[in-house]
C-alpha cells in the first residue's frame, strides 16, 4: 500500500543540543529575561521570570534551579488540595534542552524543568513522584529499556475565541467547519490566528495546519511530532516475533507490537479518562455520534466516532485519541497513555476487538459480536466516575505510582468543589 502524507520517524525528532547555559546564546539572541515554567496537575501554566544575568549565574551552582513550595503541585487556582501543605520545598531544576524563544514576549525565552527533592531521600534519590515531566520520562525510558520501544506524539489544540465572558461567554464568528468565512481578512479572529501561526513557527514549533472547527468560534491548530486530540505512534527497534498471532485478522495492517499497544490502551481507557478528561466540563463531549469519540472503548480506521482512531496507511500508522481536551496536563496524558500501551506490549496482550465502522452505541447485537464487542467497556460519563475508575485500576496505579494517583485524585476532588456552574465556567475561561 502506498504511503499517504508525510512519514515521521523517531530518529527525526529533535535531540538535546545545549551542553551548557552559554550554548543558549542569550545575549546574542537579545534575551533579557528567562521564564522558568511548569505545568501543574490541573494544567495551569505557571512560571518565574528571571533576568538573564541571574539565570546564567544559577549555572555556577551544582543543581541550577529555583525553589518552589511543595504545595505548588496541589493547587487548584489558589486553593490547596487535601494531602498537601505549605511545608517543604522542591527544587525545580531547569532543563536546558527545553529552551525556546518566546516571540509573543520579545526579549523573553522559556524553559521547563524537573521537580526534585532539595536534599536526597534516604535511598539517595532526588525524584519526586508528582513531577509530570519526570513521570513521562520514566515511562519512555522503561519502554526503551524493557521493550525496545520509542514514540512520536503530537497535539491538536482546539480552542474557542470569545469576544466577551460576562455575564456569559460570547463567541467570535459562528461559521462552520473549514469554512472560509471564519477567516475573513481584517477580522479580529483572522489576526489572532495569524499571530498564533507566526509565533509558533518563530519559536521553533512545527506548524502543520490551522482550520476552522465545527463549534461557534472554534478553531484547531495542529503541531508536528506525529489539545483536544492526541496523536501518537509506537516504533519498535526489535525484530518482529515469528509466527502469526490469533489477533492478526482483527487488524491486519498493524504489527503485533501495535496491536498489543492498542489493546493495552483500550483496556485502561476508562481509568485514563481521569487524566485526559479531568474536569466536569470535559464530559460535555462524552456523547455518541458527535465526532468526539463516543462512549465505548473501541477503535476504528479513520472513524471519528471511536475514542481511538487508526490513522495513516500500513507501515505508517498512528493513533488518535479523541478522549482528551485542553484542561488536561499533556505530560500526564502521554504518561498514562504510553504506560497503558506499554503494559499491553510487555504482557503480549492480544487485540480483542476489530475495526468499528460506526459508533458502538449504534450497533446491533450482531454487529457488536462481529467486531468482538459483545460486552464493550463503557467510558465514564462524569469526572467523578473517571476518578473512581483510576483508583480501581491496579495495573495503571502500579505503572504511575500509588502516591501520584492518590494525590492527583485529591486535586481533582478539589476542582470538583467549585460551588456553581457560573464559577466553573469563569474558572475555565480564566485558566484555560
């Protein structure tokens, strides 16, 4: 089968390139300030702004970073989740290889980092189980070491432009999906989208596409690497196993590794929703027949009504997970999803269901039986349900760590306690 579209490979992904702070060439680039940035458990972007001169001096120390209260990862807005306190600090150690220019803020650059203990634990470790980037890094390293796997991932960022937020949100431009009318020259929305496109590319982010989405005021920005949707592919450095598995007929264009990876995700998808759809508002999209993935754990070739959509052609497949939105922490989305898929590969899980050509909710009993979904897994319909499914999923808890799951759930519970729908909407607009 001939390949359709651009083929991405892991070896093409960007590699670390900054050995020291001087390699950043801050002065030569006109950088006067550096934003040391992190994303908390409810996907609030936070940062500290350091003058470039002070930031450079940090690298005269053994572990360059900034001290942050341990409550940082337990905050929902300005409120503290159960299990956190104002006592103790983490050292947020900067990651030079996350350096990017900030064209939207001239004279600024941004770096991410790693939450670590200020002093080593009794076992000598500096790691904290709550750091989203460390959690993802550990999963990626385990996949490479134990299974010879590497991954590519990219995000579709879908958002709605508003002209007002009070007393109710008012959308800009109600034209439909991919309509030219949503990009009229001289309009505010066209100017904003042009700025987004220019700034992403000036920051070194590969921009693949921008288009109008279906909802009023909604647009989509697709960035490379393969949100409201997540795209990922799995690549094995090990030779394929000999023989034909029983599940080959269910997905003949997928490798055995890809089938095991897919089965791992499908088995744990109800629990993963706590990571990928973490707010009450997220579940407004948990419905059938609206191109948002549907309410049953299933997959389909180019099917927008299954939560896992198989994209691309044989030898160049990737998966799209539609059960994710912009309120989720992207590091946790990938950590959970890759952990579930990795478990499927490590256990040699065989794919149990076939290609769904239409939503499972609209299938007859015979149609469900034909694709191996006589008793399909139902996805959570509320964030409270998703939280319970995560707590009950012992295998995923083991992969992510008990302490992380316990404290993450506590943060979700705090978010659930916003007293009114109006306050929740205001919070979503202000923070996301």
